[in-house]
C-alpha cells in the first residue's frame, strides 16, 4: 500500500509497558501511525479503540489500529515490550529463558515482513534481549537499541534533583552497565549546573546519602513491583524520549543499551552506555574516561551479561 504517512511505529506487546508507551506517544504528537500487536488480540484491539477516543485531545492526529506482523514491513520503528515481566522477588535475569524463546518467534515474524527500520527493545532482561534481537534480526548494530539504563538514569537524576532541590534536567549523571543488579553510578562525571558533585557540595560529608540514593535507584523496580505489581510510566516516557530522538534526528545523548564492539574494552555484549541517538539509530557510543572503580564495575556488568548470553546460547 502506498501512503503519505511518515513515522510509523509498531508496538509488540501491549501490556502495562506497551500500552503506557502508546499513550505517552499519542500525547507527544511525533508519530503519524501506530499499530498495536499482542498475542492477546483483544487487548491490542481494546487499547487501539481506547487510545483513538483520546484523538480530539491529542496534539496532532495519529492513525491507531491493532494489526499483524505484516504491518512491520514499512514501519520506521518497532518497539518490543512483549514477554513475561518480573514477579515479586524475581530478578530481571531470571526472565531470560522465557523471553529469549518469545523473542525468537517475534523477531522472525518482524523480519519476514521485510522490515528494515529500527528495533527498540524494552523487555527484560533488556540487555540480553537487545543482543538476541540484534543476532536474530541480522540488522546492523546501529539499528537495534535497548532501553538500557535510560530509566535508571532518569531515576538517578530525579532523586539527586530532589535531594539537592535542583531541577533534574540540570543534573547530569549516568547509570551505566546492566539494566539490573550490576549497574553502577558514574560519580566521576556527575554534574549539577556544570559543577562536579564534589564542587557543588563543597565537601564529601554527603557521600553516604549519595550512596543511598544509588541503592534506591538500583532497587526502585523491586520496590515498585512490591507496591503495585509492575513499573510502566517511567519506562514508557523513556521509550518515547528515545523515539523522539530518532524521529526528530536529535543527536541526543541518552543511556541506551548498545552493542559494545571494542568501546570500553568490551566486545560482543549489549549494555547501557551514553550514546548519540538520531534518525539512523545509534550514531556513536560516548566513551567516558571512567575511573578505575567504575571501569571495574563496567567489566563486571559486561561479564555477567556475557555469561547469561552464553547460558542461553543465542547464535
Ligand atoms: P505485561 O505482562 O503487562 O505485558 C506483556 C504483554 O506481552 C502481554 O500483553 C502479553 O500478552 C504480551 N505477549 C506475551 N508473549 C507475546 C508474544 N509472543 N507476542 C506478542 N505479545 C506477547 O508486562 P509489562 O509489565 O508490560 O512488562 C513487559 C516487559 O517490559 C517485561 O519484560 C518487563 O520486565 C519489561 N520492563 C522493562 C523496563 C525497562 O526499563 N526496560 C521497565 C519496566 C518493565
């Protein structure tokens, strides 16, 4: 079918995360067409109808419907949020076998449609599934992006912002590594209004509080899952942020899961790093000069993820 629309998104998996993403995307007004796919076809159809009823309040029109994998053929972006989520007490890595098997069938169907756009992965464990999607799809590494530590970085900036009573948009601080238990804070490059944290604080007396802030970031998903069963608004907005950087060719620096192909001395693994995102996908990984402790933490994260990848034999 020939049409005049641009910026077509397909969401696969319209559960909590997928439907929240669709809602946030509609409110952002940056996509023209949105197709929802789920094994639970009724859920996808129900979401499409519900979202369409918000159209009179949306910033710009968007064609929304439920559909099948053929719709991926001319999609610019396929966002995958399908699969099992963490149950209370379950780590993200516990999900790996279930979700790798689901991804094998999903990616096969996406690719057999003739898809040649960008894949954005959010399902956990997101770094392992981004790697699996890259392998299964055969797409260039630039075109397979994981949400990585975008949410952890947002949580970190938010908590540091509230602690110092500074707008989180003026706090620049990254969480890098696995989106999971081995992630780490990059204190050596954390700044507030251009000052390092050390300069901003004048002394180191608050370092203990800052460590606690990082622990709260690392445990945030566990805490929210304990409270309400799942997390979805934060990640949905993070996925929309990445979508915007792609569609508007922003060259924005975001912490996403990217293939490390020599950067940071690592190979053959996806993990959260700051990267420049534009219409081509991942333009470039930013290689920060990490301090020795941070470098060690990055290696540990990379090794953990590589071991998981090997344990499920993704080839
Ligand atoms: P959910 O159970 O609400 O939704 C998952 C959806 O996937 C369901 O609607 C289900 O029917 C669908 N599905 C399952 N198998 C499918 C298949 N083969 N094809 C198509 N659809 C299929 O779960 P959720 O809370 O939306 O979480 C989804 C994923 O996102 C989980 O893996 C979760 O851990 C992850 N997540 C990631 C982040 C992040 O920062 N990356 C944050 C929150 C959640």
